[in-house]
C-alpha cells in the first residue's frame, strides 16, 4: 500500500456534537485552518481556552465533528448564534471550518453542512445559515456554493482595536 492510500481516512460514519474528548482535535484543526487560509499562527493557549469555553457553555455556540469508523475527527465546524430582530429568528453562523487535507473532496464538509441544516430546521426558529470566508479561498467558496450557499448582499466589516 502506498503512502497516499495509507493516508486516506476511513469513511464518515457519524456527525456528532463535539465534547471535551474532541478538544485537542478542534484546537489542532482551528490552528491548521488559520495557518492555511490566512497565514496566521494562533496562540495555542488562547485558542485552547476559546475552544474549551464553547465546549463548556452552549450559549456561546457548539462544534460539530465528522468522525470516521475509528472515531477520529475528519472535519469540524462551529455554530454561533445571532438574533435577527428584522426576522424575529436566529441566524446560525458557521465558523472554524476545517477538514483534514486527506479527507477533502470526499463529502466531509457536505455531511457537516447538511447536519447544520437538519439542526436548524429542528430548532424551528432559525431563519438563515451564514458564514464568512476569506475572499481568496476559492476552493472553500466553491464547496460552499456546491451545498447551496450564495454570496450575501452584505460586506463584512470589523474593528479589532478596542
């Protein structure tokens, strides 16, 4: 068996809400995503605290993980919440998306995304699912379009110097 074959993960068998047992994989995935997409080296101690706070406090959001048959994490995303007074409903924000390079183009993100939609529909008061993506990440943009997302009319603005 060649190294490419050996590197291929097992098939996705489950999408679950992440728990403390997934913390290290989430931290690793977030750090890898930031480096790959934005060239940012994150402070791992700060990142770990951030992940732990979400795992401990569901009001901040929640992570979903795609697991293979051995229980290893193939991909992840985080959902945070926004209230829309205009629509009197919640907006789910998809964040911190990462799929292991060896698992890309195999349906991992699609499975995670479909699970988000299932949860949103079950919630009963989610009016939209949104995400932001680095504008030069054409592979991610193509993946998001393939699952039915479209570009919003809004521009994202932020202020970090607070």
